[in-house]
C-alpha cells in the first residue's frame, strides 16, 4: 500500500510504500494524504497513533484521503 503527498497519485511518486503484513511506523506525515491500498487478495490497512485503537480502515483495491497528522503507524493485515 502507498501513501502519496497531498491529494493525488498522478505522478506515481509515493512518500511511503509498504509491501509486507504487520505494523509499520512512519514519521513526518502531516495533513491530508492520499492512501491507496493496492495490495492483492484480502489485505486491509488501518492507522493508529498508539497501537491501541485503529481508524481509517481501507480495504483492498481502495483509496481514501486521510489526515495523517495524528497517526504514526499503520497495520497491514489479511482478513
């Protein structure tokens, strides 16, 4: 899954790309970013600040514009 700066992926230049299941940390992402879950199969992604509660769940093949200011980790998992 990929995180793109701003509100688009038109230049296909993600700021972050994650390929494996599990929890991944990221830093320095403020404001709204386009998040594209381009994983195959039944891969889902969710965001968290502290690992105890998860938000902005995005299913496989879907995208959303997410304000990442309050988040510093994501989990990519298979349902």
